[in-house]
C-alpha cells in the first residue's frame, strides 16, 4: 500500500486497498460455492477501538469503503466480475470473467445481464444477454474481452434484471490501463 504524502493519504490508500481486496475475496468465495466453499463471513466488522485495522466500519460506526464492497458482494443476486489484476499495460488484451450468482430460492428464467464498459464517462463497449439462472446457482458467462487503445481508468459494470426489467443486482470493477514502460 502506497504510504502517500501525509497520514490522510495513507488512510485513503489503505482503505481503497481493503475495499478492493474485500471485493476480490468475497466474490471469489461466492463463485466457489460448495466447491469447496460452504460459507463466508467478515472477520472483523466493526473496529473496537480507534485504530487502523481490519474493520469495515470504524470505531465511530462510520462505514469504510470496504463496507460497500462487502454489501455489493453479499447481494442475493450477484453479477460477479472475476479479475486477477487491476492494472494492465496499453495494448494488452483484458479478459474479465462474468458470472451470475443466484442465492434465492427461485430461479430467474429470463434474466437479462447487461455489461457496460466506461472510459472518461463514455461507453466504449456494451452488450446484453438473456440467460436462465437456476435456483441457488453460480452461472459462468462468457468472458468480457477488451483491447484498450487509450490509457486511463475504465469501469466495467454488470447488472442483472428480471424479464420485467426490475434490477436484481449490480456490480462494478475499475481497472487502470497504463502506458507501457519504454
């Protein structure tokens, strides 16, 4: 974790890291349902003294960014994004796994999975697929593949709606594309 130039920057950097790590781990465990993961829980939810530690809610009961990551990862219907890194060199192919996880006791026969990739607030790639998501299931979808031609921050958003277009779950992942080292 980058220390930053002052204590506040270090707090921000460490909380951003905790949030990204929480998203990565919780979603990975959800995708491994029953193979071999049977359940997950947050090790430390609330800090019990004013300090920098594992809690996702601080001592004064203020949520940290990791709280929102966990809240998203625990949605009963989770559009999960599988990733191994969050920084890519310009010119590389970016491959992100897409999953539809349904912890409900009802199937979603005509689910609509919408994918949107944003760069500088503009959509650079989007698609929409109709899938059947079974009860208590993790459905692996086609990978999202993108070959960026511009450096910067990109945000991939997945959403799952039912056939009435009611939002059931939404998730996003931000990654960075950097100029190659020369």
